[in-house]
C-alpha cells in the first residue's frame, strides 16, 4: 500500500507548525517525531456496544514520538486540510 505523498506530508507539517504544535512529547519529553504515512478515520458513535459502519467520522493524521511511541491525533478539518468537495459529517468535531 502506498503512503501519502511527500507534498501532502509537507502540507500537514506546515499546518501543524502554523498552529504552534511544536511542544515536546507529553510522555517522555523527546522532540523528535514522525508523521504516519496514511490517514486515520475515527468513527463517531452515539451509543456503546456496537460499531457503526459508514456513519459520521473524524479524518485525522497521527504524529508518533520517535522515542517512546506516543501517538497524537490531529483532525484534518481543524487543520484546514479536508478536501473542499467533502462536507463535514461530524458537525463541529472536524473543525
């Protein structure tokens, strides 16, 4: 499976830096991170006890600490990185 393009990774990093997401890892204090090569899609559930397929979700990217592996998720909508043709399905959760 191919990873997201280098130009898309650059846009993500620029969006994070623009929003001052530059603090060290909250778990170990390390300052070196990697961006995972794909997107996460977090489903929004209104009830526990089942998985809804095709419901609202929050598309996100994940940054991983290179020392301890702590993962932080960042919503693409909040970063202004959702495609214009894709309306927000999660209401205020995306941005």
